[in-house]
């Protein structure tokens, strides 16, 4: 199995009548999913969409979302768009990726219509779940199309998915993943998921954690996937109990909300065999609470958009009654997979000794092909075949990796990557702001939250509420500052750069687990 096409065809034969996807009142078998994907590809062909064209989807989680990933079966490239984004963010990503076709859930049609005149490459606008003026209807297109196999040939090295992630310069970057990297991710060892599992998919599918690391691997092994439109801790618990779920994949912020649910103990969660998580370190106290309530069922993965997953911390290591060394190991993100290479290096690219801090670099079949139309950024990130992650970490004597810092000024809040420069660019758009610095500060629920430190222009006033509201209007809501502090000056280096290390130190110095 080397391509998305191989996976879909194999499962349509092997698990033909088995339930593949469950969404709301809809249940589809593996054969039905494959037939619908074939119809979608033929419908796109009738609209002039050819191999290599980009097809975007702007929607909440749904069963059709998986079908749109299936456009890669005919060599097209899926571009999942963040449903939290505002118009100007979507405008950049659509134009930068040169989307040929945009598939939109009805709730987001107003956002698309507000920027439609500026979308320079989109030829086909398709509404996923409604009849909308000046847009084609998704289901009508499928009803009219053939379920025969697409005739386009697909190679493992062909691009499959383009995931957008923010860059340190504030410009989003499209990480290109091939069929080879996506299939390699689907079959990493130690995922501990099989065809007998019923997997709950609730993480957003526009995110690699929700799709590349969970939905697609679950589908690949023949598991039944129950899709939740968006995260709600009560609905998660109800679904786990009702559907007798055995596998779920979350970020720590979601896990904490589930564990803090006032009626947690009233739900029967005995069927849950594996709870996998990624996106941020799990607070140790939450980890221990989860193991006490649910048992040693946790698996932790370390990865990022550019690398997919690199390491795993297995269920069998979830001990809270072991030695101090075993308890300390709960803070690790695990050991590297055996099918790739992970090193921790210094600024010269030399391996650092055990216990020393350096940057994680990696090689594996799961590494991205590069950034879409960004050769310079690609060359800076992939050097001599090694992808430089920007994560600072150390090995212990047993080969476990511990993240201790991040090289870039990235904030991880609730599993979402937020780049300070992107937020600062918006702050500088405010007429009252003279200087701005954005940092991540400790947050018990989200791991980190966004804090803005601002120097106002002389004689001008602004309030915290005003600044936050301004950011919300110009950024996806999760990126906005949760707090704002006004200062007379900001500390700077001799060259005039703001000293973020000094700013962060006041908030992190008393933390046992220092992200920054």
C-alpha cells in the first residue's frame, strides 16, 4: 500500500460491508465511501479539475470531509482550511495555494462571499450541505457522477495534502505531504489501533492531528470512525458510552475538560482501550488524574505539521505508582519510531550528549516534501535531508526525549500553534499601538495562553477589551490575546530587538515544566 488510492481500493474490498464512517444519523460502509469518492472525482473531472489541481474544503468535521481528502485518489491535492479563520486569513491561503475548487459548508458561505471577488484562481464554488446561489450543490454533483474507478495514475511521490501552518514571519506556510508520507503516517508502529476498534474523531480535520494522525490511520486499518462535528466534552462522554468507543485522539486541553466534567463518574467508559494525545505537553497532575480515572490507556505522540509523528510514549509506560524515575518519565514525549531517524543537535549540526539540550532534527518517510511555493523557507527547514523542527529537547540515558523549550517564538494553546509575530502584525495595525510583544504564559487549561505586552503611542489611550476585540476581528479567535498588559517601555537588545526571553521569565520562573 503506497498511495491513498491503494488504501481506499483495498479497504473497499477487504471491509466492503463494514461500517466505516458514522456522522450524526448517517452510516456509510467502506464500499459506499469509496464509491462516493469515485463520484466526487468524476464530478470534478466534469468541471475541468485535473490532476495536480488544488481542492479546498472549508467546513466543520463531517463524513464528506474524508471524501474530499479522497480527491487525491485521482492525483488532485486536498487543501483543508481552518474553520476558525477570518476572511483575510482564508483569502491568503486560497490565493497562495491557487485553489481551483473550494468546497464550503453553508455556515461559512458568508465568509467566502465576503472575499469572493478577490479569490483569483477559484473556478468552482461548491456548497457541501445546501442549495446556495452561485454555488454548485455537492450532493447533486455526486448523484450525477459515475462510481467507476478514476483513470488517473497516482505515484507515491505525488502531492496528496497541503496543510497550512503559520510561519515565524507571520506568513502561513503550506506543508506539502505526499501519498508516501500520508500512508507512512497511517501505518506507524505502536499506534495500537486495529479493525476491531471504534474510534471517535473529534479533533478538527483541518489539523494534522485530526486527519493525518487519527482519521486516516483509523480508516486505513479498517476501524469504524464516529465523527463529531466539533469538540464538546459532554457529547464526547455521551458518545463514548453510547457507541462503546475503544479509541480516541485528543489534545491535552480537551482531555483536561473531559476529566474536569462534573458528571465524569456517571459515564460508563469501560470500553475505552486507548486515549492518544498530541499537540502539547500534558500537565503532570492531569496525566495522573487521567490514569487514576481511566487506567493506563494513554499514548502520547510528538510531531508537527511538517513531520507528522516522530515519537511515541506507550500505554505500558503509564505508571503513577512506580519509581521516581518512572513518574518523571510521564513528562517525556517518548522514544523515536524505528522507521526513521531523530537526533538532537547543536547549532553546528553535531549530536549533543545525553542530557544536553539541542534542536530536534528528523528524517523519515513522514517528512513533508517542502513548503508550497516557498523554496527559501523549505531550504532553511530541510538541510542536508534533515528537517529542523525548532523544538529544543534532550535525551535521557534510556533514549526518551524531553521537550524543554522552543527555538521559535511559537505558542501552543490547546494544541493549536500560534505564532507571536502573526499576532504582533495585527496589533501593529491598531492606531494606538507603538510597540508590541506577544508571548505565551502559563495556563492551567490550555497549557499556554496568548499575552500581549504593549506600549501605546504618546497621548493615546486604549483598553484591554478594545485590543482583544480588535485582534478577534482580524485573526482566528483562538489566536487573539487572552490578556493585555500596558507598559511604558519594553526591554531591548543593543540591536533594538525586544527581549522576549526576559519578558517570559517573569511568568515562567516558578513553573516546574517550562515551555519557554
